[in-house]
C-alpha cells in the first residue's frame, strides 16, 4: 500500500501535525500522527494522533470529550508536516487552556538560564 | 548551563518550532531549533533553525533574503514545542509560496492511496 500522497513519516513512523483553530487562526497544539491516525482523521473527520508516551492510537478527546473536528488538512512543501485546520469542541490543552501555547518565552528566560 | 526554561529537546537535541504570521495568523512553516538556534532567535529577534538536512545552524533567509522577524515566542504545556509569531520579509517557502502549507490533503488522497 502506497503511503498517502508520498508523505514522509520519520524513523518512528510519525509525522508532526499542527492543529489550528479554523475560525480564529489560533495555533492550539502540536501532535504526532502515524499513518493509521492520519487515515482515521481523513475518514472520520475528527483528529486522531499517535501518543508517543502511551505508544498507542489516540482519538483526541476520547477521555476529555474535547474532540477536534477537521475542516481542512494540508501537507507542507516537503511532505513531512501536516496542518490541521479545525474546530475544537472544548479546551484542547490538558491544563484546561484553550491552547497549549500559553507560556511566553522571552529574552529574560535566556539571560536567567545562562547565569546558572 | 541550565536548558532554557526546562525546554525539552529531543534525542537529537532539537525542538520543533511552528512559525505563524503574527498579523494574519497564517501558519507558515515548521522548522527545528537546537538550543543555540533558540538562543540566537531570542537574542537577535530573527528566526534561526537547525537544518536537519545540512546539519548546521540556519539563519532563516540568509540565502533568500526572506528573514522572519520574531514578535513573540511561546512554549507549549509540556515544553516540547515552540510557537514563533513573527513577520516574514518575503515568501517563507523555498517554492516561492507565502506558506509551506499550500497542498491540501483530502479523503480522495486516502482512497487513491489504498487502491495501489
């Protein structure tokens, strides 16, 4: 079976997938899909990942109920990254935040790090 | 020297960095930073990556002239992904497209792939 559209999965069989809110444009999270997760996302219209920590397929929201409905999927120019544009049914982050990117990283962090 | 804000670099010393247009919200590309690239991005205010193919530090735009000016940097909840919100001085993609994500991935691609 041919890999979907010649997508490049890494040596662990994974490809990073950026999830963006299709309405607001906010970047919500980065997950990893294996080929089966991508097939399920394409066929079901909901986001599936491969959990690297649990080493299993992960239907996003299966526990929290906060699923992500796929609006559009895109692959990048060299076919090694996926962009999901979708709508989440609740907060995407396990912390309860809408997005996983809620912690700023500044020059001060750099300076603090170098002194130690 | 402490890792910047306890960021988690992978076994190759890299961390994925999503680049988003700070004005339009468009997702432009995914690159990889090592610690030095991140330090340079934080201190210079321009995006630096680590090129996995060339295995060297890569000042984005050093060849094309299309640099990315950092507006904000964010780390995700589990500190293994970075989000750069910035402004590119020209097309980010080596193909000349504004974004690297210009190829849609649809259910039809899945069906076409399975028949082969």
